[in-house]
RNA sequence: GUGGGUAUAGUUCAGUUGGUUAGAAUGCCAGAUUGUGGCUCUGGAGGUCGUCGGUUCGAGUCCGAUUAUCCACCCCA
């Protein structure tokens, strides 16, 4: 049997790849206005980064990471030998840890400096069982802001996130923004203890898994889908009642900024994110249609201790990530039209093979001048060539045959108006050559109207 | 890791209580008189029915295994 893409992976075929590019471009446009600039970090990192950054007890790290060890080291591991810590590599399961590592390594936020605002877009890897809205390799777009503790940064990022969804076409009414504060190192431990105590009081009513959570990370029990646990946890102590004064103030100011910007949100004391690094503000955006049970299209929060965790100086941070594939599902559910394939200025149709060399030369000159066009390479009938031109959505078809060539002309046909006219081949070539110089990547570029005016 | 569903043409799917040469739509290719697209019409190519085994005179159809995939749990974007 023919080989196929690995479990949980998906090819982005041309139309989809086109939309992925559009999606990233939109993100760059929106986030760029808020001062975010791109960063590219490796797709694999030392495993230790994720263990320390995300947390050893998290599901993401404890059971969902793809190891990416070299062949030599893999042999050693299989033979039961140990390898150096720095040789233990993993494919990144999320983007934040790598970005924070880069910020620390290159000291992008020197003491007392302005905060740094970074964005990224690319594939993440988690060895989970695939289902709707969940793949083993999936694409995320995310941002990280390091060096600023102010609540305005939190609010700004949330506003920016919602603006992005809107820009990319997700109906505002289909989204719900959930907001919570998880406290900091001074108030959360006490709160955790209270939740743990509460859970132990209700030990016989909670599922075994939640009782396990009570020991490792009690707050995660808020996420349990078991109805019984759900009702028990409804009455559990709420973090908002236990926030220290600083956290309470911070959270209040975030909400104030959001209110002022007219951003609707739902406070959800049960919103606890599954990554250990989160502190204070956490948020998640869910959609109602199209996503099955994986209904979060984006989420993030503040992580004021993460930089220290990976060996840097104390640097407050905040970020979010949004899942590309899930956004696509949400867009499809909302019936949003996807942008079609790119422009095609012209197509050169050859009446017979004798004119192909001239057509080829003209085609190349046109491309060098900045036009997008193509010709047939299979000696197809003129009729077929027109069909092909139509499929490419060419605006103009140039027809070149022995008749035209003998007079030094070429015929053009506007595919919309159906107007046809003969133009001088030499004039066309010299016109195109004026756009030479830096044909690719440069500004000067011919338009199809320059060569074949739309109407006269 | 656990549970359930599905597997037939490039794609989306039919296929009767097991019975001769496995179908449709769409896509692809070619024609419908002279060198011209979309619409329409006609024709054509394309499938060892996921794989292996079993029951049977006979299996796309029934049974088992296996693989893949989808959905759900867990968790996350």
C-alpha cells in the first residue's frame, strides 16, 4: 500500500496553504499595529526546557511530547545507556517556552529596558490521539510580551486577540471570551491548599482521577467533565476570594481596560489552564459551533515566573496562542468564504508547435516584468488551452499562431470583455523590458493593462 | 492509554436476503466541421471493494484478525 501522512498530521494542499499564509499575514498585520515583531525559534529544544518551563506533571510534558533524539543517541538509549541532558531533545509542544528561552539567552530584556513584544507562527507537536480540532502536528500563531507587569499589557493582548479573530472572519457573536485570575506565588499556594482540603472533604464523591489531581494539581479538578465532580467543584472555594491585594488590583485593572474597550467577557472562576507557568490573568476564547469538544480557539495568560524557571532574571511575561486548524473549523462552521487562488494576468496560447519558442520568450519577458502568466506545455489543442486559461482565471489570453507571427504581431483577448486586438510583438517586448532591472522582489512591476489595455 | 463508528474511482458516496461484467455524482481527458474559454450534449480513462485469513458452490456483502481513519474520554490551541 502507498505510504501516507503519519497519524494526526495533515497536508495543507495549495488552497489550504494559501489560507494559512493569509492567516499568518493577517496576524502579522494586526499584531504589528500593537508593536509585535516576528521571531523564529527552533522546532525542537532541549527536553529540559519544556520540563522546567511547562511543568513536569502536566499532561503535555508527561505524556504528549515527541522525542527528537539523534540516531546515535537513540542507539545508546535503546541499549540502556544514558545520554547527556543537552542531547535529550523534544519537538516543541507549544511556543512560549522556546520564545522565553530565546529572550533569556539573548538578553532581549536587559534590566530596566522596554518590554519586548514577539510573535511567532508555526507547527507544534503533541503525541495525543487525534480527534476533531486536534492533530499531532498543528499550527499555532502566538505572541509573547516580556518585561512588562502592567495590567494594560494583559488587556492590550486580549483586545488584540479579539481584533484578530474579527479580522480573519470569525463572527463576533460566535465567540466567548473567558477570563480569570490564577493569583501569584503569594496567594495561590494558600488557595490551592484550601481547594485540596475541600476536595478531601468530598473524597468519596469525586472521581478517582480528581482525587489524584488533588495531590498533584488540585486546580485542574475544575476542568473535570464528570458531572458529579462538576457539581462538587461548583461549590469549591473560588480563587477570586483568595487573591492577594496586588493580584486583586491587577485583575480589576485588566477588567477595567477591557470594559473601557467594549470587550465582552465572562468571568469564569473555574478557568484554570493546564500549563504550570500561568500566574494572574488567564483567558480563553471558545466558539459554539463546528469544533466538537475541542472548542477553544485560543488562550493564554500571564507567566511572571517563567523566565526565572528557565534560568533568567525575574521578568514578567504574558502571551497567548491560537490554533490555526481550529480557527479554520470555526470559519467553516460559520460559512465563511475562503479566499481563492491568486491572480493570473495572462495565458499564452499557441496555435501550433512552431511558435512555441517565441511564446516561451515572450512568457519569460512578461514574468521578468512582473506579470503572472503561463502557457501550455503539453501541445494541447487551442480549445484546451483556452479551457486551461479559464481555469487559471487568466484575464488576458494571447494567441500566437503562424499568421500573427508572420506579421510580427500577437493577438490578445480580454477574457471578460471578449475584445480581441492585434499588438506588435516587438513593441510588446520592448515595453516589457522597461520593467526589467530588478524584476523579482523589487517594486517596479508591469500591469497587464500596460501591455493589453482593458478597453479603448 | 480507554471506548465506539467507518474503510468501495482523484473526491463525496450508492451497492437489495451473499449470486454473472461493481455504479452515480463531481473532477480529469477528448470530441460536438474551418485557429477561441465558461453553459450544454456525447464519448473515454480511472477501482486487485484497506490488508490477511475464515465460512460458503459462490463474499464488496457474513465472521475473525490487522492496519488506517473518524468521533468521544483525558488534556490542550
